[in-house]
């Protein structure tokens, strides 16, 4: 929101400069982001009047202009197509400087000396629709309107308003409603400085001097014919009163389109808007001044002169003023005539009823549209306008009529038309909110009792509190229902303060006008309690520390996933990712669903690192996944997962040479280490998940419950992320692991007696898991078997096809005595027999 200081001073007689006023407003809570001085480095720019325009003898696309700048006549060469004799322009003679810092000099152009230049809108730093060189050439020079006391040689900066200061406000949501207008900011300044506020008279028009038309608020001919009006000049039907609580239509006939007076053009440009014509400019001007968006329809183009406020129908569309056809949905509120939509309510008007050169009568719309409806339509269509920005924050419901009348009077004044006396008013403003206020409560919120006696404590007597509120436009009166000795007031909230809803808001209003710097600073009093992590939180922290100690690097990825992630990973149809919850308003297509796996984020991270030449990766993430509920409409089940991704050589730069490359067993060992430190059983079994390489994939189980998976990423999946084939990944359900965790830690003393080593070698089928063999050995070895591990695997001519030879090292020990060979041999023979009988193994 931009506020030219001269415009603000029309409503409040402030004598502060822009910087000082900005500081005062910021302290009030209305943040001023910067004070803009539009002139920049400009100097020496003057008003000129073109005397003649002739083609350049040496170039078909150039013109030679003779321009009167008061003390001399300049010869200027220009490529613009719109110079004409007697036109008022902005000239930059030699020695002058543009706002951007460019200094002008005499320059020869195709054999003719050009004395400076004639300026276009964009060259002066003013709003322009042109974005490319072609568009800028087509837009041409800035042609100033006739009149307004222009003289050749005048300083152009004050004429264009470039010599004044403009406050650029950064409006927070609670200030957007009442400060998104010049009048709204003037109210704040008047309350802050305790000076009178002069609101614009809606019937007064503008003090425009010679440009002011003779038309006033008077009756006129009916739009479309002379004589009396047997029928209303127009009709308005509001089919959705919940979405349009107020609609006012006013008519102006006999208008002639043309440029707006310089004052209006100047102020629109300073506020960042581009002048168009005297009708459209007035609607924008009044919107900036009062905060109420307005729209002008060409009355002759409205079928049946009938306005219908309704929801769009399926299959309807509207071509908006920007020339784009917008397909509508049934949730869009439209302004239609008797046949079709003519505008998207609160967002943008339609091209079919646009005010144009042949317009002679208009219907002026001023309305209150439901804010969420405007916001949804604007967001869905990607169409953000000055009107929608105000409607979706909320506008003053009591300002509609005054803004409508002011704009209609100004249009009649500037376009030489007549105002139709009868307005059409559908709906009414809601009653004002009334809040019960206790001064004692306000004082306690601003100055606690323990600071009330301090020297720096401000005076917050009842009359001070009520006086501050009244300065801000609140009506305060004693509550007639208050009990004896009870201080209580009824505060009527102004219609433009929709953000004030309770007693605490009133205290905030008093505090900001009082000055936050005058409120004593106190440390809050609260009962201190020691905090502690829950067992689950402590378990997740332990997992993070274990993974870091294992040499893995923690990453944090988005909790969202691509909509097509399940397809890219070839997940089975029963995988939760196929039913992942969709995000209503995703930030991008890559974040359209809640994730049900950490794998997608890890693959994205790996691809990013490999693109930046980080080739050796050991990554992990402990994060939340969101599994769909058992039935539609239920909240997702949030679970903690551990995800791993590794590749390359983790210890490549060791002085004795690089270490081994990551493989399946290296990742498996890390998971086993985590499970062992958590005192949690973790079992591995083969699996055939479609996103893992066959033969290098395992399913994880913990205490009989599925706990995740581990394996080498399938080459086809790796190719979709532009990754190499040596990617190893794993995912573990930590909630399952932590649920099976043994809470108590048992002390085990160091052994006092020696161990006895035995080996056993067996030939078994290829598909028999090593874990199953170890399970049989452990059961047969009993209490004397301390440890068992596999130390060799052999496939060759001495082993039948489809089989492999495995060798296991067994450690026997007693904690009570030294074992004899005979005792160990007896137990070991039992192990060998169990392998043969239970597994059908062949002993070697």
C-alpha cells in the first residue's frame, strides 16, 4: 500500500516530513517499509509543448519534433508513434537527468542533432503496461492532458508528483481492513497526532479548477432515451445474499471518455497504478482513497439492464478485462446480466461489458462480497488484483454507499455526464459489534499490578483509556447494567475495525496509542517445571546418535511427496502411497501428497548431491510418515521411520588407502548395530519388492511384526532419478523397534573361564537363510553355546547345483567351570545332528 503524502494531507493536516511520520506510524503498529522519493536522481525535466512533427529524412521509423520548453525550442528525434502538434509532453533537455540516473546530452541521430529526449511513462519510473522494447515503442510518449495550468518550461517533477514523498506500508492482516486506503491511514494519523480528521464529502467531487465540468448531482435523461422513466433504469437481483451482503448500483449517462485530469493520473501513478481513462481512473482513485473496490459496466452492453449476482453454472466462462477466457466452476461468484456472466465478483470485470470509446452510460457497482469466496476464486485462477486483495482481507461494510456516490459524482464531473438520481441498493450493513470493557482488565493487561507503582508506569485512568479508544473511532459509554461500584463500559466497534473482537483487542488499541515504549518491561512470572523427554523421544534421539556415530549424515526432507511417487517406485497396489492424502493447496506438483515413505526424499537428496559431485553418500533421516487411516475421513496415522541411503566409498581419503565400497552387508550391519544397541531383536528374510534388486533385498521383522526393508535399489528405479546403480537403501519402522525395546539393562561380568572353539561346515540349499541355520545351531547348543557366526561361503564343483557350503564358528563356554573336550564334543555332536535332522543339511 502506497500513500502519497500530499494526498494524505487532504484529510489530516500533518506537518511532519515523510521520515518522521514513518517512524511515528511504525511505533503505532502500522509498519512503514520505506519512504519513496519518486524523483530519484531526476533533475532538469521540464514541460514542453510540441510545435511540429515531421518525418525523419534519413529513417522511416523516426520523427523529428520541435518542442517549446519556454526559453527555447528543442529539436528532438523520437521513435515513438504518438507525438502530435500541441501535445503536452515531458522533455529532458541536454544536461537534465532521468530518475534512473541517465544524463541527457545532444546526440546525432541519422544526421540530425537531437537535443535531449521526450519521455515515456516507463522512463520516468511511473507505472507502465509495457514490458518489452516493442511494447514500450507501441505505448509511446507520456501525453499530458490539456489544461491544468500547464506552461512550457515548467518544472515537470511537481507536475507529475515526482517531487513528493510516498509512504510504502507493509500491512499486517490485522491492519489490512482499515488501513488499505488513504482515508484509513489518515484516521490513524489523526488519532496518533490528536488532530482533526476531514473525511471526503461524497457529493463534492474534486477541486480541479479549469478542468471541472459544470455537471453536478442532478437528474438526467434515461439511459437509452429521453423523457420520463416509466420503468426502472436498471434492475439488480442478488441470488446469493450470503456471498453478497450489499450491492449498490448507480447510473451515469451522457458521459464522454477521455483522459483524467493530471491530479488523478499523478496520484494513481504514485500509488503504482496506470491511468486508463476518466471513468476507470475514478473507480481506481476512489478505491485507493476509501478502500472500497468499484467497477463500471457499459450499461448498453448489459442484457436487459439486469444485474444478477449468482454462482457460476457448470460450463460457463467469462473473458476478463485482461483478454483471457476464464473457465468457471460452481463455486465462483459472478456478476451476470440476463444472459451470461459479465464479471468475476470481487476479482475482475469482463471484456463484454467493458467501458470503451463508444460508452455513453455506465452502471457503477459497489458491493460487499464474502471474503473467502473472492480469495478462492482469485487463488484458483491465479488472478490477483487490487480489488481482490481488498475483498479477501475484508472491506468496511458501511463505506459502500459513500464510496459509490463519490465515484458517481466524480465521473459525472469529469466525463460531462449526469447522475441518475435513483440508486439501487440491495442488502444492508450488519449491526456494529459491541464489546463490554472493564478498565481494570485493560490496566492488568498493559501494566501488571507489580509495576503499577513504578515511576515509569503510565497513567491508565478510566478517562485515559476511554479517550484513547474514542480517538480511534470507538464509541464508549457506561454500561447501564453494571453493578454498584463496578467499572464497566459498552464499546461500539467502528465498522472498519473487523479485527477488534474482544476486550484484549481493546487493550491492544489503548496500548499502541499510548506507546509501547511507555509500557514497563517485566519478566513474566510462571511456575517453573523440569522438562524431560518421553521414552519415544529419547529412543528417536538415540537412533539419531547411533546413526551419526556409524558415520551417516542426517538429512531432513519435505513431509510431502510427488503425486506419482508410487508409480515411479513401482510400489505394489496395496502400498499406502497409492492412498496417500492429497494436499488441498500444494506449494508445487512435487509436494502434492503426504509422504508414506522416506525413500522419495532420500533419492531426491542423493540426486542433488551427485549433481554437485558429492559421490560418496551415507545419508539417514529420522522422520514422520503419514499412513492413511483405515477408513475415509479419518486422520492419518503418523509413524516414525528411519531411512538410509548409502553408496560409494565412505572412507576414501584414509592415509593407508581407501576403504571398501558400501554394499548390502555394510548397510545390514548398521541396522544390526542400531537394533543391538536398542536391545531389540531384528530379523532378516528375503523379499521381492519391485523397487529393489532381486537377490539383494530383505524384509525386516521385529518380535514377529513387520519392521521395514533393506536392499539395493533397482537399476530401473535409479535411472528415474539419474542415479548410478550402486545405491543401497533401507527403511525401518522405529515405532515397532522401540515398542520391542528392552527397557532394563542387565550387567554381565567378564568371563572367568576359557572358551572352546569348534567349526561346523554344511551344504544346504541356496534359498535356506543363514538366520535359520543359526537359529537351529543356537537351540541345539543350549546354555554352553556362547556365540555363533558364519565365516565362509563356498560354491563350486564340489557342491551340488542349487546348493552352497557354509562354515560356522561356534564358541562354547561355561560361567561356572572350565569345560572338558568331552563335554564340548557331546554338545557339538548334538548341533551337527540337529542340522541334519531339522534342515536336511549335508555335513562336510
